[in-house]
C-alpha cells in the first residue's frame, strides 16, 4: 500500500506559520503528543471494558526516546492505535483543519498570549520538527500497521509499517535549531512541568519521569490531612505548611476539580500574583489562574483542573467567558462555605488561623459582594472582652511544626468576637457604639480607660482594618464606630449619668476629676508601651504617666 495525497488546507505550507506564530511556546509540542498518547491508552481501556476488544492490554506506558545521531525524538504508546482510515480522518483532515483554524484565531489575538496553546494538538510537532512520522497499529481485528509521513507541506505519504505491536509511535526529525530537545535533561524537565500528573507512566531510559497521581482527582473522603500536606509540599517545597485547604470536586453544571490551600502569608510576599496551577484533565496548562478565579482568591495556592475552561482563547477572552465566571463564583462560594464550616465546627482552629486568614477574608468581603454576604459574620476581631469561663480566653494556634495545636501565650489570651456578638453583648452599655483600637501600643492607655469603664474594645490594627472600618460604617449605619483615643468626652464622661455629682473631699465633680487625671497622664510624652507593661506591679524605669495609670483606673472603677 502506498498512497500519496494532499491535505485539504488553504495554507500552502503550514509549518512555517505554526512555528512563527507560536515561537515563544514551542516546547508545548511534547505536552500535546504525550497527552494524545494518554488519550490513546484511555481509549483502549474503554474499548476493553466495553467488551469491544478482548485482546491483551498489557501495562499501559509511554516511552520517550532520543536518537542523537538521527536527530530524532520519538513518543510511543501502547494505546488504541490508528487504522489507515483513521489516520486519514483524524490526522489528514481534522487535524490540519483544526490547526488552520487555530492559527487564524491566534493571528487575530497576536498581541495576547494564549493561555494554553491547546487545540493545535498533533500539528504542534511541526513547531520543532521538519519531518514527522507516525507508525501506528490499531487494536482492531484485520487492520494493518500504517506509516504516515509529512514534512509540513500539505503533501503526505501513507504506506505500510513494519510495526508489529499495538499502539503508536510519533517520530520527530528535529530542526537544527531545535536540537535542545535531544537532551534527556530538557525532556525530563518538560515532562515534569507538563505531564507530571498524567495518569500513565512516562518512561525514558527505563526511568519513570512523572508522578502520575493527581490527588485533586481523588474523592475528598479518601484523602487525609497528611495527603493534603504532602501534596502541598510537593507543589511548593520551600513553603511553610498551609493553614487550611478546600477540595473542589463538582461535575455539574461544569467540571471542576482542585485543591486550594490558604498559605501562611508572609507580609513581604507579593500576593497579587496568582500561584494556582491550572490543569485540564491532569495536563498542565498554566502556572496561574488569574483570569479564572476572583482576584481576592489570588493569595491561595494549589491546583484547579477543569475541562470546561476554554484554553485556545486569549486571556482577556477567558475573563469574559460566562462559564469561566461561573466557575470563579463556584470556587469563591466553596471557599466561603469551608470557612463557615470551620467557624461553626472548630472555632479554636479558626481563631488560631485567623491571624493569617483575616486579611484574606476581609479583602474578599471588601471586594466581592457575594463573598461578603456569605462570610461577613465570620469576620472576627480580637477583643478586650474577658469571660469567666476559661475556654473562650484560650486561643489555640498551630505549633511551629504545624501538625498540632497549642495554647497561645497570655499576651494573646484574649477572645475574638464578631461585630454582631459584640453589639448584642454590649447593647445596654454601649448604646450602639463600637470602640476600637488601631495601635495597641500607642493607644494602650485609652484601651485601659475603656476597660476600666467596662467598655469592650476591639483591636482593628492590621493594615486592611482601616478600609474595613469604613466598610463596617457603611454596613451598620445606626452604629457609631469610635476609635478609643478620639471623642473621649463623649465616650467616657457622658457615659456617667452621675458625672455632675460633687465629691465632698475634693470639691470637684466626678467628670472633672477624671478629666484631670486623664490629662495628667496624657501630658506626658507619647506612650509607647504594651498593655502587659501597664499592668505590671513594679513599673521600674517606666514613664511617669504609666505610674499614674493604675491610680487613674482605680479611681475610675471606684466611681
Ligand atoms: P485532539 O487530541 O484534540 O483530538 P490532536 O490533533 O492532538 O487533537 O489529535 C488528532 C487525533 O489524532 C486524535 O483525536 C486521535 O484520534 C488521533 N491521534 C493522535 N495521536 C494519537 C495516538 N498516539 N494514538 C492514537 N490516536 C492518535
Ligand atoms: Mg491532542
């Protein structure tokens, strides 16, 4: 059998175009060819399961080999193979026309990087090869092995192959400037990047190059804490252990799998750059998902895998895509659900993680209306409120090793509360006011004064809290948010109903007395001390204002 023909295509010579238009990313040919091999193995499994094929399947595997003398790179699989008719149909007709279509699409978007360069498929081999050969032998009874060859022009040759085992080998005759792909180290690297989680062993020189197992495709019930932590370490070997994770797993109305982790945020780390890896059916697509997930989720890490995300479109087209937006919403909702669940079921863990989680959640509340509705009641603040029972005053945080929880030091031994609980608890006394402190050290005196009055103060001292307070003011229009060091006359003194009663000993009203003491304290140099220091019995070497403070408090309490 020898057949020669022309592939129906309007472009005279496809390979210079393919090469030129995709120049920056030509290494993806390997991903395309290996994923075709994985598909072929999966298809064989399907025909075998359905009973259509009753022959041996053998151990599925993909072999990559280089021949430095012949300057060839080959990818072999023991999958389903192709008959001569199938080569004509799937390679000559379909592939060329889809490649052409792809290039047309790509051209109009030439100033936009295409997210995954998916869709070019088999023909991406012409980005690196001047000639491509296919040797393939179908699983189908009565079919002959076929050999196809093409040099990138629309002319192809189809003839018999000497191949005797089922499956397909694609042989690339590399162009001179692409001989880097003859280096095993280069190939191993590419397999690690693009094919690590493909479910078939990919071998080179007898060595298996890929991990194969994709934990995000497993059922969440089958994974334990160690599995999730191990996977995180695998993805980000130099990172600290994550705080929490969310396993995404849905197939309706779209397919999304993935595991997203909340990392321990380091303040100096740029969080605006996405670090979630995007996969399509376990094939690596991109190192970030910035166009897919809502911006406030960008600090998260991990993996999203969805075949419903269009990949052969520009990044801007992706952002406008309706399904992509819905997937983004789904992910945000799932993250919110998980946080709420943790808040409800394991408050200690939630509070322990809050130091790192808080900024992230607040940012989400400020930036995403739906997320706000979902989680605003689980935004918590450290508070001066002390309850008698021990468990609310004990906060747990992860140990350094991260695998256990420990009680924190007394300095942090303060409970956390949300605004609703705060308002409810202080309904009588506060008259719809929320007192907050933005700088624990500088405002320590004021915090103590409020506490002395039995007023509860919230610590809103992270950088995002400034914005969050404005948000709260808009949300709770009938509540007055008062910083502890502002408006003292109103917050402290007007509070006292009997402030005009004259003290017979000093002949001053109580409010005058308080004011006097307080001003004495304030006239001293600006305090820069910690709350614990204020409480110390023997404030050796401390500024005079601090020595005065216990006295101020004592008198306040006595009134
Ligand atoms: P896609 O994978 O999106 O279908 P490709 O251009 O990558 O597009 O491949 C075109 C077709 O060629 C495949 O759908 C398949 O039918 C066939 N094919 C490619 N590689 C192989 C292979 N290794 N084994 C069997 N069939 C293959
Ligand atoms: Mg393909």
